[in-house]
C-alpha cells in the first residue's frame, strides 16, 4: 500500500465513526495534542492480541472527529514509535502521516501477532496484568485465564495427561479398554504387536507413573498411614511379630501407575467420579432467545445432563437432540417414520469436537460443554477457543490437525463408539464434513464464534422450520385441540408434523395463557392435554395470541395418561 491507500483507509474509518458517534472495536482515536496518550501501550497490546486494528492520532472524538488544532504530527509519530518499544514482543506497526481536512494526522496499522507470539504485554508490568484485549471500543485487561491460554500456544499443553491420583485400574472400563488396545495393535502392528497391555497403556498415556517428587509425596503419605496402622494394632493387642497385609498395601500402591485424565475420558467407567462437571448439559428453550427464560416468565422446555466417558456422552447427547428435534414422516416405504430437523452427522461432529478440543486445564474443569436447543437453531459451546494454527477461516475450508489435547485426540481415534466404529473417524476434517452435510440439504452454513475462553458453533435449522415461532406452534396446536377433545404430545407430533421441542414450546405458551390444561405443569409425553372451559377468561386469553380464534364450545374430556 502507498500513502494514498493509507489516506483512503483512514478517511473511510473517520467517516464511519462520524456516523456512529464513537470509535470502534477496529479503530482507536486519540487527540495527543501535546503528548502521547498514556493508554497507547494498552491499545497496542489489545490490537496485537486480538484481530489487529488502527490508531489515529490528532483527531478529536469530542469535537465530532475533527482534526486537533496545533497537533504536531512529526513529534507524535516518533512518540508512537517509542511507545511500541515498551511492549513484549515489540510491536512493529506501519506508521504514516496522512492529510485530512487541511491537517496532518498520524495513522498506524497494527497487525495481529502470531499465536506463538502472544500475549503481547507491557514489559514493565508483565503478561499477567500487562496484557490487554479489545472489547467494543475500549481496551480491557485480560484475565489470568485468558493469559494462560495464550501462553499455552507457545508449547503443547499436557493437561489431558495429568495423573488422577485417586483413580486406579478399576476405574477403567475393561470392555472399552480392550477394544481400544486391539484397535491400536491393528493400526500399528510393528509398534504394539509384542507389547503387553500395561506397557501399551503407559505408552498411550492411558496410565502414567508418578514422577520422583510425586512418588516421594505418596511414599511419605503411605508411611504415615502405616505408622498409624501400627499404633492402632498395638492398641488392640495385635501380636508384635504379625504384620497385617493392608499395612504395606499403601506403600505398594504408591509405586503403581494411575489413570490419566485422557484415559478416564476415553475409556473410563465414570470420569465424573473425579470431575463432576466434565459433562454435557442440554437445555431446550421454548423459542429463539435465552431472554424469554432468563428475563421473562417462560421456563425451559427440558434440560438434562449426560455423563460417562466421552464415547457415551456423545452417543447419549446426539440421541437426545435427535429425539427433541425430529418430526414425524409419512411412515411409508419412501419416507422414514422420523424426519430429522438436523443431520445426525452434523450434531455428532459438533458434540465430538467440543468434548475433544475443549480446554481441560485446571481452571476449566468446572465447566461443562453446553448444548442449547432453540426452535430455529442448536448452539454447542465449550470452554477454550481455537488452538494453534487453526483459525475460523481454516476450520471451515481445509483440514485442521492442530489440537490442544494431543493424547486425548489420539485415544479417541481408537476408542470404540456405542454406535459402531471409533469416536473420531477423520483427521481434522470434521467441520468440512459438517459443511458438506448442510450444503447437501441446501442449508445455511454453521456460524462459528471464537474467543480466548469460549468456542461456539451455531447450527441453523431448516429455513421453513426456522420461520415458525412459538406463536405459530401454539396456534396450530390450539386448532387441533378445537377438533379433538384431547391429545398427547405424541398425538400432536403425529398430526401436525412438528418436532417435540416445537410442540412443547407451543403447549407451554398455551398453558401459560390458561388456554390448555393437563395433570402436569410441564409437558410430558403420554400426558393428555385439553382446552380449558371456554369461558370469558379463556376467550380473553385467546385474543392475546395473534391469529388464534375462540374455541366456541366447552370441552369436558378429562386428562389421562
């Protein structure tokens, strides 16, 4: 770019800021009439740690983004260059002087730093406390968690192979473990053909032996237990030349290898025994917004938590999502009995990726994977953003093999899945498969949201499904109940061709308005719903739903199961 290009870009940014009335997440404006702003290093850090940005010196936001009278562009350009030296790594922006409305302004272009160079921080403060990120039109000090995640980019994290000291071999599922080891022997016969199961588990980091320091701590703990046992034995008049077998058991156990976090997640019986929040939570919302539940009177249609090793959590979560979002087909040979609102492959890949690539650092062990179901989309969120060389652009356009949890990733390539095959069935092509599946059904692509502490994929529903609202669902159900004395959720699904989540949302709306009643407050399959007596109160409630008509007659069928 030559100077004219930079001038054109700066002018474009100023015109935008004049329209919206303030600077933006992409551009920071400073007056700097007599000296450089003291917050310039913070802005340089924020842009370097984020997506890059622009700085304009000599422009007054208070005066409507007009040039500052008496601004010394040459001196401020030099001062800005010196400010860049105060950061680690040193920031090297393009700094030019550009004419604007009869004055000269300083225009700087700051590029995003490479992942391995982050965090960019104020040298005199250090990474924790001196690192910033751009939020809105301001600079925010990064949290300890965010800084630690950036520091991990400089090396391969090993949180997935942390030893779980309380766990033993009994906490591993023998069926899953056997299948994984057999698969590894098939994939790598020259490596594992003559290796024992125990050696393979150590090589694959399903098990790890404590380090010297860890062993010394365990040994000291065991010695204390042994002495306590001896004291109790003497107190109970046990023969002095007799050593109870369990007295030396703790010493022997200290020498044994323990399962790792990755081992428990891939082939464990119940990893939540040690990490109760490493789960998948599913929340089914009655509409298209969380606000209806968190700020309004609406309630969740359903919620659930899925536990077990990763293969089980994926299978159970996907089965639940398919059940809540499937709509009935014709039941003929030409059409399945159930029509999926979402391709099963897409849901499976999204959930599997969230569990595989999420952050397993100590700071994130209390955060589950969240799956939020709305009437027009499904959102899958996990702690920790993209890792390494993977970017939002590369994720959806090429195979991405960089992974935060390298050992867990390898184990899941051989861990058996309840639905057949292995948990991971590709090598970094999951989002390419998601894109292909959605394109084959003429759907919109997924939307990806990536932050330092969060990754979210938004899966759109079919266009015709997404166009419907809770009010539409309620109106169609009400018309059905005007024809039928009562109906169960399954009856409504079959008659109207709506998904379970759509029926539950519509029923909840009608029940909240007093139009429909049931023996239970929450819509449940096999419960029957009927119109309430069509009195004045019901008629008034009907008018509150646009497009709904009065019942015109009373209904007297009792709810049943």
